[in-house]
């Protein structure tokens, strides 16, 4: 197409379209193994079956909805190819993107979180900053829960 534009010195693709389509259909296509102009209704069905028989359907999901993955919970399994997962944090806030299986790992201790710093003390409670979380996750917990 660009060769034709350069040769003719114009970008009027509408005028060149019939010629381009004829040239395109007269060349052998890798997918069907022949020229499109040679395809007849008798072999069209066989070609469709051949071309679309190799379509892969997404495999089974390794994780299930509700499972804990590190500090997140799976809320949706998307049947894409490959399978992807939508996550949310402990407060129910969605994580921005979808994740692939190889990016996720089961939580070994889903109830255990590391305290980065104790910010305040009040009676038998402490206000903590959690390691790896922003300050929106800071919370009051029982002093006895901190090891």
C-alpha cells in the first residue's frame, strides 16, 4: 500500500483499494495454505474447521473465589486465556489490575501480619502501622495480639 502511495505520489487510498484487494486475494495465505481466490464453497467448510480447530480454551483455574493470596482475597476468576484473577484487600477495596496465576501464591498464615511500628498506646490497645501497607490500614488491636 505504501509502495503504491509513493509510486503514485498520492494518499488517495479509496482509488487504490480495488487493486490492493485483488493483489491481496491473489497471494497465498499462510493460515489457509492457498490463495483466497482459489477457495470454493466446497472446501470453505474444511478450511474453517482446520483454521479454528487449534483455538485453545482457557484451562482450569488454580485458585478459587474466596481463597486468600498473601494479603489479598480472590473475588473473581476471569476465564481469559490464560486465566486471570481479580483481587481485593482486607478492607474490600479492589486491586487495580488482574493478575496471572504465576504472580499469585497461597497465604501460608493468612491471619498473621507483621507490625512495622507501634504508633500509639491506650490501655490494653495499640495503634499499629502494618508492614507493607499504607497508613489507611493502620488500626487499633489488642496489645496481647502483638508478639
